C-alpha cells in the first residue's frame, strides 16, 4: 500500500511539473508577442515597442543590410506618435532666406533623378516679384540592400545643395503619414516666421508664379487649399490600394481633405495639426489623415478659386493651359522638364 501511495504521488508530481512547464512556456510566448494586437485595435504601445519595430540606431539602419525595413502589422497602421530624429537637417533655412512660401517635396532617398529634375525646373524659381520661395526635399531611411551607399550619396548631395531633410523612419509607401507629420513637425520648429508652405509630390509640374499669386490674397490663418475631395467614399475592397476596414474607420465617407499631389497651408496650422495627430488614429493614407486632423480641429478646407488649378490626372500640354494652372501630375520627369522649359520661352501663352 505504501508502494502504491508513493507511485501515485510520483505520477501526480510529474504531471504537475509538466503542466507547470507548459504554463510557463505559454506565458513567456504570450508576453513576448502580446503587443502585436495593439495596433490592430487602434491602441498604441509604449515607445520601447515602437522603437523596437520601427526604429533602430542610425549606425544599424543606415547600412540597409543589417536591419529589415519595418512593415506595418496591418495595411492601415503606422507608428505615430513617436519621436523621430533628423539625420540631415537645414534648421536655418527659413530664417536665412526670409521665406514667403516653402515647398516641401517628399521623395525617396534613391530618387536622385526627381530631385535633379525639380532643381533644374520649377525648383529653381526662388523669387516671384519680391516674394522668396524656398525648397526642401524630405526623405526617410533607405530600405534597399545598397542602403549604405545611398546614405553616403545622400550626404554628399546635402553638402552640395543644402536642400535635403532626412529623418530616421523607414522610407516606404506605408510610412507616408509619418513623413507628412515629420514635415509638419519640422515646419513648426523651424519655419514659423514664414506665412505659407506647400507639400508637393515629386511627379508634379508646379507653376510657382501662379502659386505665389494665389497666396498673395490667401488667409494667413487656418488656411489649407488644393484639390479638395468632398464626400469621398471609404474603399472597403481589401484589394484596393486605399482599403480601410470599418474597424478602423466606420463612416462610409471621409471628411473633406486635400489630395496629396500638392496642397498649400498657412504655417499657423502646423502646431495645431501636430497636436491633433497625437489624438487621431494614424491611418496610412496621408492626405486622408490630414483631413481627419482638420476635421478633429473643426477647421474647414478652402477650395481654390478655380477648380482647374490643381489636377490629379496628367493634363495634356499646351502653353495656354499650363500658364493658368498651379499643379498637375505629369507622366514622366521628361515631361516635367520639357513643359517647364517651353513655358519659359518668350512669346504669348494663349
């Protein structure tokens, strides 16, 4: 009987030990992976988690080989709010130049051709009447395997032109919202003496003279304008590039927002938008996200005086038409250069 009692005790002890080991393994595994559900339900983990998934020290990230680019756990989730730091900076740009409007062009680190095309065309127009126009390109960290070389080339380009900003987030389509808010943070910190700024995509033809003429009579407070989308439907097809599920954004329509091809705004908005961005769920569609922030602030967007000034589809070139618009998407960098050069030649436009 004593032998049977000891056997039962040993079996019970072994079973208890096995269950204890399994429980500890499950607990450790769950703890290590529990943070992954947070972005899916719209919650934001502590900075340590965000840094772990989105940012690594520059000495690691800039190589492009020792760290993989961060990918969002869902196509609508970005890591914001967070503290992003500038690797390449031009903090005195606005103060040195007494700027009327500063143009910020988000561009990939590798897209040297786009930067050169802009510098040689509309980006070279720095004075309209007595109004100074300034320009900066904004990039994140390179994500390709040759990232170390790209980073070195970008530093050389910065030394040559002094028109680059680079922050330490991964430069990718899904991080455009981060890039936009980083732009606003920079403007808020470094450019409050200028009245206006414009975000311009790198594939845009910009008529700088018409932009300045528009701003001469524009409000200097709570002003944002461009091609304003009103009543835009939320795309629920998971195959869409701009898909958002109802769990992320329940209404069927977005509030008004300025399409990302190019929008202009008064610099007083930067502080307000950065503050709103801490509270509004940071969806990956950057122009929609700014519209959500404007809606949160209760500030209306301003339609341009002419609906043809901003064009989301390429406009066939003729001198008359291009002399009247402000911004249009183009089909190629070659088109940008050719159209701008033709518009500079003497002679009537229309």
